[in-house]
C-alpha cells in the first residue's frame, strides 16, 4: 500500500464508544454532524449513503458496509456519485473505536484514493467532519455543515 495515498486521522471524543458508534451509523444522528439526508443499513452488504455533504446539493457519498462490529469497528466502501476520480465504492474507510480516558479514541483510515490531490482533499474533509462528530457526540451543536475551509 502506498502510504502517501492513505488518510489517517485520530481524535479523542468525550463520549463512550456506544454513543460514538450510534453517531456513525444512525441516519438521524449522522445528520447532526454531516449532510442533509442519510440512509444507512449497518450490516455487511448494507447501504452507506449521505447526501448534500458540505452544504452542496447533489454531493452524495455512497458505499456499502463491509464490516460492522457494534461499538468497536466499522469498515465501508466509499465514493461520490457522479465523480470519476472517486466513484461510489472505490475506496475504503475503516473506523476503530477504542475506549480510552473515559471516552473514545476514534482511529480512522481511508485507503484506495487515486492520487495525492484526492488524499489532501479527503484529509481536510475528515479533519473537519471528525471535529463535528466530536461536538455532536457529546450533545453539542456543530452548526450548519458548510464543509471544510478551502473546500471546492
């Protein structure tokens, strides 16, 4: 695996793994920190879909769950509708939730991106959205999803 094409992010969230897991899998909870519409079926082979990401109508992330270990781990294919560079299902997002320091360490790895441009863009996106997840999972309001700074 070409490490230059891997996005890695870690963040500590002051909520238990079960809470963080719910914010990653429950469509209503996802909407508190990402997108304007979500549809998920969190089991292997189930749909992962989030629409209007970063306040952009038609910007739809789509994939399929590959691994679901409740409150501990998620893996799903990932891509964008109508995007030739990162089409639906063309990359893989893996998220581990590790109980630590009275909260949850979220360890995310995104692989399968085609080039450094896409890696840089997705790295910004993940930093932005994991920050929003951290706010929402502890009961806060991360505000309107406008996307990361510098987002095209």
